[in-house]
């Protein structure tokens, strides 16, 4: 006699989410694998680059350091460019980084020089590409644009390949997020008392069961971190997504409309700028500014200084805490160039929660939130994400074989084949 048991609402909903989870995984699987694999490697981008180019970053500590003004002058002569800023590391065995930009150079970031603060030796610059740096650049391109930015011939007329790659990776990340949300729904067992089964991997079972447990259990353990990656990722692909995310956080600011006549700052502002420029402001010894910074932020950390243009009277300095478990966000202080007095202080932890989240979107995506501690967690989570398309596909193939096998068997009584979760 045919089993005519009516399915419960939960079973109907669960099957719907199960089907969505399946098709999302099949559509985005290969892209998710590539994006997550490259992302896993790129978590330690800075560390890998520094390890491969240790001659640029490592120095032998000595008794005294050379003043930053003298180091800047050495770099200025070498580069024949304007000094735009520098980074002073808290570690005594690391080189200083001095950023430069030539007039008319519109490239992103300019050129950074690495210099020994003890003897003034220029160790190299950011334009010196090593094989490892080239590889890490390819990993970033694969993660962000699926390497389409390296394809010269346009695939679709009127659409840059880089933009196309960005659209695809963004769309696949959205599908990945949908897969996470549907997966957490179908993870819940029919009977709550069996929830512990979804947290363990039965290594003494056959490989199919182990694969199933790996897919379910590991994805659950890494769910929060993968969800953060998935939610933040598409903002670099879609303007509408970035705007929506900022609006959801309450930090969206509409672009300022240009003033009539093409001058957004107005004639008075231009006149004032010219007057300031004519009386170019002279910087004090950098030690004066650094003393104020260390007094305001009395902790060990890297200091990053942005050199103001001739017509600006404010110097901006950021200080990052050092340590294994420390926030990646910096505290910032703005000082008056004339006397090194405090113009404005911005303590990151004092900002409203929504502003802190909004200002940490990149850190939340790459795992650079609490130093090496969060990087390690993100590395493991991203490694799990890389495995999900593989384990999920194997589960699907096994179910197809099982379903096909059940149809081949001949039985006098109809057999009800239940739909299990993926």
C-alpha cells in the first residue's frame, strides 16, 4: 500500500532550502573554489611578501638611528620625487618605508623606498618585483577579477575585462552567501536531540560519511567568519551593493554635488589656497610631531605619517598597536604644522559601533581585525570554504548514484525515497 503521509511544513521548507542550496552550489561551485583558494593564500600576503623579500624589510639593530629628515633627503635625492609619507615600525629590526610620488604621476600609491634607519642605506623599492610578489599579485587578480584583467582583448564590447571579472566574482560571492544561509537552515536535524551529530566527524565510518560530516560540521564551525567574508566581498564589485551596505550601517554619505561654474570649492576657497601656498608652511623637526603622537597614544606600535602639501597646515599621523591580538584599526591624530599642537584626535574604539564596522569592512573581509589571531582563524575558515564545493559535489554525486540504484531495484511494494540534506 502506498505511503500517503502528508509532509509537514518544516519538511516542505527544508526541501525548498535544500534544493536552493544544491543549485547554488552547482552554479557557483567552481568559482567559489577558485576565489576561496586564492583568498586562503592571500590572507598572509604581507607576511609572505616580507619573508620572500627579507632584504627589504630586515635590518640589524644598532645603537643610534638617523633622523627621519635625513633619511627622507636621501630618498628624495635617489628618487627625484616628492616625499608623501613614511612608516616607522615599532620593531627595531625592520626598515623604514618612505613613500614618494613624482609630479604628474597618477599611478596608485607611487613608489615606496625601504631604507636602513641606522646607516641610511636604501635597500630597494616597491617597483622591484620578485617572483613571489608576482605570484601574490596573480592570486589577488584571481581572487578579485578571475585573472580577466590580464586578458587584453575585450570579451564583451563596451565592458572592460577587469570589470567583467569583478561582476562575476561578486555574483558568485552572493551565491556563496545564499548557500551558507540555506545550509545553516538544512543543517538543523529533524529532531533537536540529534543536534550533536551535526557537530562531530565520524572518522571510523566509510569515506562517504566522513565526507558528509566534513561538509556539514566544518562549515558550521566556520559559518560566522565565512558569512562576514561573503557579506563584505561584493562591495568591491557593485556600486549598488556598496551603497546599500553603507545605508544599512547608517554611514552612507551622498557624493557632494559640484558647485556651479565647475569649482566645487568656490572662488574664495581658491583665493585662500593661493594665499597659503604663497606663504609655504615649513615643517618642524619630525621629532616634535612624533613626541605629541606618543604622548597622545602611549603604546608600542607602527606610526604612519602623511606629509602635507605646501598649502596645507595639518599633518595627519596614524598609530597602529603592535602585538598578536591587537585591533588592526589605527588611532589617528591631526596636528597643526606650525607648532605640533593637537588639531583633532580620533580614537577608533570611541566611535559609534556602526562607524567602527563601516570603517573595518576591508579588515572584516580579509581577516585583519585582531592581528595575527584573526588572520589565523580566517586562514582556517577560508581553507574550509575552499573544501566545501569539493565535499558538496561528492555528496551530490553519491546521492545521484544512490537514487539511480534505488530505481534499478525491483520491488513489489513501492519504496518511498526520502530527500536528505546536502
